[in-house]
C-alpha cells in the first residue's frame, strides 16, 4: 500500500511535463504562424515568363477574291439571237478566232441608212464654197470694201475743205455739202460693217452645223458597221474561255455578257488592308495564299501593287478605312478565278528578336510597360516594342535576355511589391 502511493507521487511530474511541453509546442506553432503571416501578408503571387530570343515573323492577314491578271469580257452591242457557240469553257483560243455567231436582223438596213445619211451630209458640205463662205458673205464683203473706200475719200475731202473754209477760200454752202457727203459715207460704212459681221456669224454657224452633221453621220456609219461585225464574234486576245453565260437560241440585248476570256498563267488577288496595317505594305513582300476550296494547299504570291489612296466604306458596323493591294500568284491549274482566298502577307522578320508574351504588356499613361522581377520585387519597366507575331512582341529597348516578366498581372500589383511564383 505504501509502495503504490510512493509510485503515484513519483509519476505525477512526468505527466505534467508532457502537458506543459504540448502547450509550449502549440504556442510556438501559433506564434510562428503569426510571424509567417505577418511577413508574407504583402507578398503577391504571380506567373512569369522569361525574356528570350526567337525567330519572329510579322504577318498581316487579309482576304480577297482571285481573278485573271489579263481578262476580256465581251458584251453584246446589238439586239439579236445566238445562232451558234463555237467554243467551250476551258478551251484555249487565239486572237481572231470565231467564238460564236449572232443573228442581227436589221444590221444591213442600219448600214444602208447610215451610208445614205452620211452621203447627204457630205453633199451639203460640198455645196459650200471652197473657203467655207456663203454667197451672202461674199456680197457683204464687197459692199463693205466699197463703203470703207468711200468713207476714207469723204474723210480726206472733209479735212481738205475744212482748211480751205478756214482760209475763206470756199463758201459756207460748199462746206455744208462736203460735210453732208462725209456724214452719208460714214453712215454707209457703219451699215456695211454691221452687215458684214452678221454675214460672217451666219456663215460660221452654217459651216459649223454642216460639219457637225457630217461627223455625226460618219460616227453613226462606223457604229453600224462595227455592230454588224458581231455577226461573227471574234476573240481579241489569247487565253482560256472562263465563262459562257449564253447558249444557242438565246435572245440577247445590248450590254449582255456573251463570253469571258482570261490568261491563267498568272492570277491576281485584290484585297483591302486595314488602315492600321497599311503602312507595313511594300511591293515585293511574300504572301501565302490559302483557299477554302483547296484546304491542303498553300500558294505563293508577291505584292505587286499598293494603293496610294485610302478608301472609306460605310458598313452596318460603321465606317471602315482601308488601302487596296494587289497580289500576283502563279497559276497552278487548281486555283481558279472567283475563289475566295485568305492572305498571310509577310511584312517583317527578325531571326533573333528579343521577345515577351503579349500577356505581359501593360498600357499605362500612354506608354507600353511590363512588370519585371528584380530582387524578388515587381518593377514597372517602360519598353519600346517592334514587330510581333500572334503570341509574342519584340522588345527593342528596356529589357535584357533572361529577365523575368509578369504575365497577366493582377490589378493590385504595385511598383515594389514582393512577389513569388
């Protein structure tokens, strides 16, 4: 009994020690946690990317429609019907080759009528004197010449008799007779001058009218003869038949499209480049061309024309401004006029460009910046950018290779913030 009591007294301090130890450990853990939290309450967790070099190719994307570089679309000049179509789509044709025959019912009648009108106008011109003057003009000129001479003589006589009268050599009645003769000659001279001007104007108007009638008749004859030539419609260039929208038996009217011919050795694509990318366009730039109709093929082309004037178009979304460009592509037999295509125009390239992801860019106060990690803290660094592709942009100034930048930075990131990845 005494032994048990002694053992119990000896064991009590051991349990107390264990309890105290646990309490101390718990308090230490809580204190340590609080210290850790205090030290890390301003730490911002971030994702980073390394500033690195890579081959960078900048492309401008656009879309357009394929057409033949050289194309001839022939339209009807007449009213008639298709007698026969002598070619097929895709067929090679040569200049002068008959493409189709057209029945033009009134062709010869129009030519005969035009020739008759021209002959009448020509005859009217031949009736006028060789110098283009009418008989009225000739008579008016003769009367004017006589009146001018009579007036000159009367004027000289008046001057001479005035001197004699002043000297008292002739009487007043004689002087009055000379003055009356002068006044009459002056009046006749002015009347003849007016008649001559009127005759000249009338002759000029008549001559101009005759000349205009003759030219109109000549042009009408040319048109009638040219229209009649469409009885046999001929090619004016070498190439392939692209389309024939008419067939045998069709009735046609003026301006009906009859046939299209094109050179397919070289094709062209016209595209509109957005205003923001227009300054990057240069003749000679390489272009990759793809078409939905040919999903597994890429065609190579070159920029051959860049518009000098921007064009504005109003659409449902608002006004858009663009610059037209033309891309030439070598014909392959698969890419066809009329296809819709997508263009990837290579505008710049740098094989060792220093780059960062687009997600690292920060636009602030009108400047482009990134958050760069230095000594465990985020620092806002202004940078100068260059060319770009779909994921990265070139850094020309402001960063060094190997530095870390924050991607998709949070809004609570501040200059000097402690960060961790």
